[in-house]
C-alpha cells in the first residue's frame, strides 16, 4: 500500500524512503563525491532507504533505465573522477520536442518517477539541468539539486563543485607553457573552458601568472592586446602568455547581433577562440603565436581535496533536506556557508563575472591586461 507517496512494505510493515539520483550534462570532478555524501548520510540516518541511480542522466529517467544502489556502491568513489552513473546532454530547449515514438519527454520522466514511487529526485547538474529540474518541480515532483560545473556560472551559489579542480588543471597548463615560453620569443595562448563566462580563465590566469587574460564579460580590443605585448617586448620580456576563455569576444564582435556573429564565425572558420585571437595578433604585431587548448582535460581526473570536501558537505545537506521533506531547493554556498536556495531562483539564470569585481580590479592592479 501507499501512504503519502511513501512505500510501506507489505512484508515488513516498515516505511521505505525512496530517492532517485542522476548526473546530467557535462561531467566534472567530485560528482561521485557529492552522490556519496547524499547516500552515506541517508544510509547512516535512515534504516529503510532505497536509492535508485538513473543511467546517463535525464535520458535514464525518460527511458526508465535505472539501478537499485546499495551502500557498497558508494564506497571507494570519493576520489574518483567522472560519474559512476554516466551522464548525457539533454538540452532544455528540446524538452518540448517529442521522442521518436511521439511521446512527451516530461510525461515519460514523471511516469518513471511515479512507477518507482520516489519520494524525491536528486539532480546533480549545471545550468540546463537546473532548468529541467525546475520544470519537473513545477509538474509536481519533489526535486533537490546540487551545483556541479567547472564553469562556476550557476546563480545564487558562490562556488560549484568541480570548479576548483578545473582551476588547478588549467593553472598547471599555464605553468607548463611558462617553462617552454621562456625559451622562445613568442606569444602563447592557452584557451580555457568556461562556456559563456570567464570565472575559470580569470582564476587560472591569475594563479598561473598570465600576462593577458581575456574573458567574455570584458570584450577585448586587439589594439590593447598589441600594446600590452609591445610593452613586454620593450621591457626585455621574450614572451607573452595569454589566458583566453573559450567565449572571449572582441569589442567589435560584441556589437553584432547573434545572427551576425554566427555568420561571421562561419566565414572565418577558426577551430576556436584562441586560433581566431592568435590570427588577429599575428596580423597586428607580426609576432609568432602558438595556441594550446587543454579542452576536456580540465574536466577530468580526480577531484582536488577542496572539491571533495565541498561536494560531500553539499551532499550531506541534501540528505538532511530529504529527511526533513524540504523539496524544491538547490543546495549551494551563501556567505561561505552551506544553504538551501529556492530552485526557482536558480533556473534559467547565469552568474557572470562582474567587471567591477574585486578580483578583476586586483588583476588590473597587478598589471595584467584584460584586453580593454
């Protein structure tokens, strides 16, 4: 029988708490640590709990592909990168597009949720994942979310797990370029991830001692970059290191409409932002340019200690909310403390770098050129 959506075992006569869990979107470090935090906290505080892991994110919820997970499944994964459940991208803008058989994606997810008689669904994801989670919440499901992204661009939380691990990897990439740069009179560009924001590039650029940092929030002037390179050359520096975000854009391009910019990108046909910027620098200065793109390396490997602790704390807080039957929240960091944030305040919003942010100003005071 069912009592308030909580399963009561006919054989044992005990209330059973059922929790679903999925990881959605791009993977990152500490996803496993976060799931472990949720699971171990629930298993230690609740005698009758079942945790169902959905395979490959929302796709598993849609297709009804899941597995019942035991306590042992969460052992030995604290320092493991990636996600033991697998992940996939299910863009929010396509959620309203029917499946091949004509069925509705949201209806299929709700059906799976009810079939297992879940009390709550825990979603570990980034921006798009939170929009879908909010959609499910608005359709009557009990949902909690955890902020995962190396981009650190989720609204209402000071930091997301995975970010610090990616910063460390990106910083190491810049460090490695420094040693080879010292042997050559060249301009070196390291293109870093971050989607539409510059958090990762700003932090890694400062930590790695980059001479020029280019982020989407501050459109660059190629003239300003050329002048910064010239100043270094005149002061006797043999090389210049540029940390460029994958979403870096020039001041001229920033004035274009999305359609115009998309058309220009097609005509230019550069592999990525760093190659486009490199070509502009070579044309403007005549200097030799080399490009390095660490790419998905930034999302891989074991999480650093900071992310392991952060993800664990977020997971424990999520478990507490589940046991208190408090749903509809993202667990994040507010004023350096673990807090619950209404999911509706997060979904559909992107946390951009404030051009007047203290860290931006400190970078300028260090003499770092930010492209403008």
